[in-house]
């Protein structure tokens, strides 16, 4: 059953068409990933579907009882002062009212007492229905899953960073009742653990979801439909992101074949038309002319559906083939660093000229600090960095700053790229800067535009080492794929910090991963994350990973482990069923029959269920 339908919707801003002829149907329980290039109209479409914006043309029909909840890219909630992060003001005030009524009940009799008892009962039932009694426990569970510590949950909201406030807003929103949840880039401030938790939570949720994201792994885990905005049109696919790419390729191949056949038919019809004209058969000529015109209009419509050419193309200068690709560029020896707490200790590794290394770890573990040590911006507490042959280093951080924000995009590149005006314009166009965008002031650029312009100047250089700190954060999926291709072809060394699994798998040939305070080498993302999740001590890591050791698991041991895994899954499922039955019994009883101990047990059951749901999801992933 459809909960939202859109028919022939169009939307323009300042005379520019953003969305054209959009038609869609969203069913209850759909998990939809909304993708498209930056500026393609994804957020505009979300706002149209929620009713925040009105369509210029067309109609959007929503189910009358549809309950929606939405979170944008920036936290917009006005956090009320005087309340803790884990408190919901509505529930706090209601509980205060309950206490006030209870005090008055002790002083009243007769009809006044009956009115107070009735109000008390209704308010208590309302709080129970809305989940007020276990709200703090459930919110704490959400925020912990999203990566906030207990200390952060108990500190004033204003002292949290923007990313932490975003996670608080997301954690709160996930507790709000809704039939359809709208999320705009919810993964931007999450590390590996937060991504895994959120993907599991959303996948297990029964209500519908529309999520804008450029994280392809996340879209694969969560979504069963993909909506893609392209050329102001909407294309829909069944399955997750990977399945949608296969379907899109098949659609484009069919479109290409259809265009080829249509082009041949137009040529034949034009030849027939000219024959009719030469034989003075004017009636037949005009008839054929109409056929040709109709076919050309059909072809024009099909060409508009073609995948537009990529807006960006990265390129590097050719390598110096005379230099040894395996020569050492950087040698780190026994590095240690602490601030208010130890970040890492006894870290040693060598970076060679053709290495492509992904540096992985949770938020706050010290990844950016290690990059700054490599670039000579920060001194380690202990250990040494040795550079061989004075290698040149190029860096792009999470925040891009320009020396003069009053320059235009064209002026900025012209100041460092000493070529003709045509060459400069051509280079800017390859990075998505055309026409009016070339004369935009740097101060007015979005985060994604600043990163693209910085890459435009950065990649014309020929660095020995390219250091990237979350390079995909402000790039759409097409731009991420182009960057992956360019880095794969890059002939120098790459050290990249990223939470994007697709990017890590595509670019890196090895991983340096944080496990506690240790940083150790791994073959790939999966092997690092398996060990990171266990969080052993540095001493245990050394024992488990002696130099050149290759772990081997026998067939019998593998069968035993799988049997234990299936047994754990069965046990967790049984525990879930029992607790769900106990929760149902509590919720079906009249609130007036409950005692205080019943509510405590209900909160305990709910919290345990949350743990079991997460455990079950993780076990299912391991089983796969």
C-alpha cells in the first residue's frame, strides 16, 4: 500500500528547473536510498515529499494518517536550556505534573479527588504510551551506538561539537514514532562503529525510510530500493546500491541499442522523404516529413535519458619512470603521542614510493594527529620520523582554507596554474566549475565545492606523497568513483584517512589500523575491523600477529565454530521472543493495574531487547 505518491511533479528555483516530471510511489516499510550528484535536487525532493516545499506543478498525495520524521544535514532542534541531553522536556514536565497531582491528591476528598485521580491516570497512561519511563535508557543506547561516551551524554549540550550535536539529534529522532523517516546524510559524522550500528538499527526498523547518502556500503546494508536523480529526472531501481548499478548498466545498454536502431530508421526515412520530393509526390513527401519529425522528437527524448558525462576528471602528471617504485620515503620508529589521554604508542612503519595505505580507526583515536606528525606539523612525545630524499608532500584536510576568500574560482586557479585562459577554463570545467560558477567568490563556495577546487590545484602537482584526511566527505558518488580511479593510477604514495569502505577497498593495498593504543598493519578493511571490534591489548595483538605469521583454521575447527555460531543465534532468538511476549503482556494491561516495580521491569526488558536485537544483527552478519 502506497503511503506517498507523486505525479508529474516539477520544481524550479529562480527560473532554473531542478526537478521535472517526477513520479513515484512509496510503500509502507520501503527502505529507499536517494542518490544523485551534488546539486541534483535530492534535498529539494525530500522537502517536497514532507510538505516543507510546494511543487510548482504536479501533485503529491500522502496517506491521511502518515506520520513522518526528518533530520537534515545540520541539527536544527532548539535544545532547551535547563535540561540534560538524555531528558525529553515534554516528559520531564509531565512527570513534574504527576508529582504535583499526587501531592494534591493527599489533601483532597470527594469529587475534587476523583478529578485528580482521573487526570493522574490519563497522564500516566499517556506517558506509558509514549515510552517516557524508559526514554533515557533507550536514548542512551542510541547515543552509545552512534559513538557518544557516557561522559559526553552527561555534559552540557552547548559544549558538544557540531558532529556530536548532530549525533544527539539523530539519536533523539530515531526514538520518535513515525511511519516514514527522512534522513539527509546521516553518516557524515559517524565512524566505523557508528556506521555499523546505524545500518543495523535502520535495517531492523519496520517503518519506512528515505535516506540521502553517498556512502555506498551503507546503502548496500540498509536499502531495498534506490531512487536516483539524474538530468532533473528520477530513476527507480529494486534492490540495494550494488543491485541498482547492475540494473542501471542494463538500462543504459538497452537505451544505447534503441538509439542506434532509431538513428538508422531516421536515415532510411529521410532517404525515402527525399525520393518522394524528387518525384514530386508532395502528399507522400509531407506525410514522410511528419514521420521523420516524430522520430527525431522521440530520439531527442531518449537522448535526454542518457547518463550525462561526468562533470569531473582527475589527472596527475606522468611518473618519473627512472625512480625506484619500492624506495623508502618515510620511516616512522616507535612513535607515541598523548594529549589529555594516550592516543597511540610504539608505532613503527615504513612508507614506500608506491604504497597506498588507508589509516583506519574510530573518531578521536589520533588519526589526524598521526598525519600531522608525518607532515612535520606536530612533534611526537617519543620516537622519530626519518625522510629519505626530501620527498614532496601534498595534503588535503577535512576543512579547506584559501589564502584570499575574495578571489573568484577562476582567479584562484589562474594564480597558481599559469596557462592560457582556455586551458584554465577547461581544467575548471573538468572539476565541475562552468559558466557562472567560475566567477563565484571563494567565500560563497559550499564544502564540496571548496574540496573540488582544492583538488583542482592539488592534483596538477607531482607529489611523492599524497596525504588525504577524509577526502570523500563532501563528494558525491560519481566524484568519489573518479577520485578512486585517479588514486589507483597515481604513481606516488598515498596515505588516506577514511570511513568510506568502498573508497578504502578501491584505493588501498594495505591498512594501518588503530586497535586500542596500537597501530598495526592489516591486509584490508575487514581484517582490521574484525580485530578492532574485539579490542585486545597491544601485548595480545603482538602475540596474535607475530612477524610473517599466517593464521590457519582447520576444517574441524571451522565446523565447530559455525555450530557454536548457529547455537548463539538460536539462543538470542529465543530470548527475544520471550522478552517480546513479556513486553506485550505489560503493554496490553490497563495502566492503573501497574505498580512502580512493573515500570522498572518494563524499562529493563526494553533495554535488554535493544541489546539482543543488536547482538542478533551482528551474529547474522558474521554468519554470512
